[in-house]
């Protein structure tokens, strides 16, 4: 019987370890995909519904400010202050430009001094007239002297009125040397600078008010006749958000385009935070009284990626993406067209990070 030495025993043990290790390693490798596959994503779903809703039309327009004004100088003068620049937001009454008023201020001082002298003369004439009237009652003076005194008094009264009017005119001209914002808004164009001479009526700045914006769209005649000022209206600004903003019809203009058979409709919408700028593309959607049956899904079911929109339906426990086209918005729901059927469940929570074919677990 052969007795192994220490070195041979070590080699034998190593060989047995390799034999026993590799089969188990193979089993673990086969089990790894099953054991470490990601768990199903928890989601919430809602059914697709088919309902009768108002037919809608969508038209493209452009946003414009409700107020736009070229603020002008009321009187001529040299610009000595111009504290605003293009892009600034200014409040109503804020200083836009100041013109030199040195000459008028000096004339105002002279007019004020002249009015003071006229008041003194008028007070003395009033005293003299009262004295003469007392003497006239005792027949101590001639009638002509009293008449002259009354005439002089009336002339001084008129002179004082003229001085008051002159001072008011100078004060008004000095006030108008400071050109102020007629409303709160944004300075979109500067028409002058310090050192420039402004004539009367010369432009200072172009000012726009963006607290509300207006969109005008040309509506085809067949749809225009169905609209009224109470028709539900929504505006979508794709550069800002896919969510529609509720708006109101400001005016349905009666003069249309005889060639295109369209009529202009003006729409107003609020602009909190001034996010909407002038000249943005706006899609205006009108609710028409005509009813139409459409597929509706909750608004949260629609996932937007660039210009693509999809919803995820649940098929055999997996996420199945379905491309859709949005036809309208209805109180938290979206009318869509696509490969969907009434009653199918679509994901409304947890769909932001879903991948096609990913396992899901409906909560």
C-alpha cells in the first residue's frame, strides 16, 4: 500500500475541491437570473371609458399683450435722466424719463412772487372798498369814486386768477417733464437716451402689460356659428406645458375673410407670474355643442416624451405601451385615439419610468 507524502496529499485535496466546487458554481449561475430579476413595479390603473363629450376644434394663434403703448413725451425737452432699460419691469407711476425743467422752475418762482404781490394789492383794495362803502352810506363821497374802487378791485381779482392759472400751468409742465409709466408692464423698446432732445409727442419707451394676454384665431364659418361668449375655451402653450389653461372668449368679430370663410375670435387668459410672453405660439381649443363618443383616459395616464405621447396598458402582468393622439381635454380626462378599447386598464401611477415589457404589480 502506497503512502502519500504531504505534497501529494495537498494536490489531492485541491483536485477534490475543484471537482466539488464547479458543479455547484454552475447551478448558482443558472439560478442567478431567476433569483436576482427585478421585482414587479407597483402601479395603479384605471379603465378606459367611452363617453359622449363635446366636439372640439383646435386652432393655432399667437399671444399678444392686452395693453401695448408707446409712451410719449407730453412737452418738448432735453432728457437728463433715463433710469430704465429694455427688459425692465416697471410699476404704474414709475419714472421712465426726466426732461430738463430749469427754465420753467425759474418762471414758476417769478410767477409765485408776482402772485404774492397781487394778493397784497387785492387785500389793500378790499380794505379801501369797504371804507368807501361805509362812507357812501352817509353820502360823504361821490358815487363815481365808489364805482372806480369797485372796478379796481375786480381787476385785481382777475389779475390774481391769471397768476393762479399761470402757476398751475407751469406746475403741470414741470410735472410732465417727468414721464411716468401709465400702467405696470415690461419695457420692450427704448426710443431715447440721456442727452437726446425729445419733441412734444416724441416716443420714450414701448411698454406692454402681460398680466393678461390675448390670442386671436381665425375660426372656420361652420364652427364659428356654433360659438358664443360662454363657450368653454382652453389654451395650450406647448413651449411651457402640455396642460391646457382655461380661457374666455373676449369677442366674436362679425367681419370675416370672404376668401377663407373664417371669422376672427379673440380669447383672453390670465398670466400669473408673467410666464407667457408676447408672440408665443398658442393652440386654442373650443368646446362645440355637438356631442361625440370618444375614448377617455385619466390625464395622468398620458406619458409625454418629446413630441410622442403614449399610455401603458397592463397585459398579462406586463407594461404594454400604446401610442396615442390627444383629441381634447375634459375635466381631468383626455380624449385619445389609438389601439385602446373600452374597459382596458391603463397605468395612472408609476408610469413615468416604465419600460415596454416590464413586469408590473397592480395595487
